[in-house]
């Protein structure tokens, strides 16, 4: 009887161990304003490129230069999802800022979340997906020259 119990326990352990691992992929909708007001964002973004999300009002577009996206990931191990997501959000905006400067743009407008090519437009929230090890933010926007206010 003891041998049968041992075999059943061993078989149970093997069957559970052979199941495919399910990676965590938690969707978060986080505040754009909070993401822009972190110490890192305030110190790293130059302010020479303006960001306008979804249909947020902005000065007149003088010239559209390009549409592009930024897909940024960050190590989330040992960090809260919010901290990791805000860092990935900042990384995406820094990539937009660099690209805008290369193109001669002074703004990125119509910015939408673009996770797995699914658009989510919001003037107040961005989409982030966090796992046990990595968090990611994907954004899409139009690089433009806008009129001075």
C-alpha cells in the first residue's frame, strides 16, 4: 500500500511539473500625469519636445514628419509593477524625444498605447504589461513641427 501511495505521489508531482509554465502578463492602465511627474522623468526629459496624447489639444501642426513607435521593456524584478511601468514609459518617451530631434520635430502628437499593435487612445492613461521579470510599454505617435503658442 505504501509503495502505491509513493507511486501516486510521484506521478502527481511529475504531471504538475510537466504542465506548461504560465508567464505573468498583467495589464495596467497607469496615469500619464504620474508617469511624467516622476523624478526620473523630470530630470531626463529635456522639455524641448512636447508630448500630446490621443486627441489632446495642441498648437497647429505646421508639418508632419513621420509616424513611428517605441516599444520599451525594463527589468521589473524586485520592483513594483507601477515603478517598472513608469520606467518603461519614460524610456519610450526618451526614445520619442531622440527620434523627434533627429527628424527636426518639436512635438509628438496623437500618442497612443500600441501594445501588440493594438491601439488604446487616452489623454490620461497609458498601457503597460508587467511580468515577473519584465515590464513593457509600447507607444505610437506622429512626429511634427507645431506652431509656437
